C-alpha cells in the first residue's frame, strides 16, 4: 500500500467487505503489519489484526505457547503472547487520537425498530 487515502487505494481494497492486511517478517518473533480499513484507508493500528498475525506466525513457527511476538504497526509497536488457555495478551502504547460526541437519542428515534 502506498497511500493512506481511501480514494487512492486499489479498487479491490475499496470494495473489500472488511479490513485487509499484510504482514512481513522482520526477524525471529518479529513482524510488521499494515491494515487497510474499507472506507477509511490505512489505519495506524489494528489490535485484532496484530493478534491474528501473531497467532498465525506462532503456528507457522511451531512456537511454544507463551512465546512473545513483537508486531510493528504504523502507530506503534505491540507485544503479543498467545497463552496456554487460548488468550492473546497484547501490550503496547495507548494514545487518544480523537474525541467527539454523538446524540444516540436522536439517532434511535430516526431508526425503525427491528421486526421481531
């Protein structure tokens, strides 16, 4: 991916039903990940994608559970561990990047109730 602009992304990425990502090995237990969100462009980070890539790499490496993987994303570096009890623990920086308000009462009034 060359650009983070959704307008300049390849057509197949803009039409994708969900996020598309790519990963690259940087070393032993070290990966780089980039994710393109439909309608938004390239994201700075994607915890779900980072976890999936770390687990896939651990399986491919036949790594023992508890092995730490480092995943670099444009927004920062994460440390991921796939545990014996099938959890993935993620640690890394957390930064507030946006703030806003939404009026859920008005939105709810404009939305018809689902058929039961």
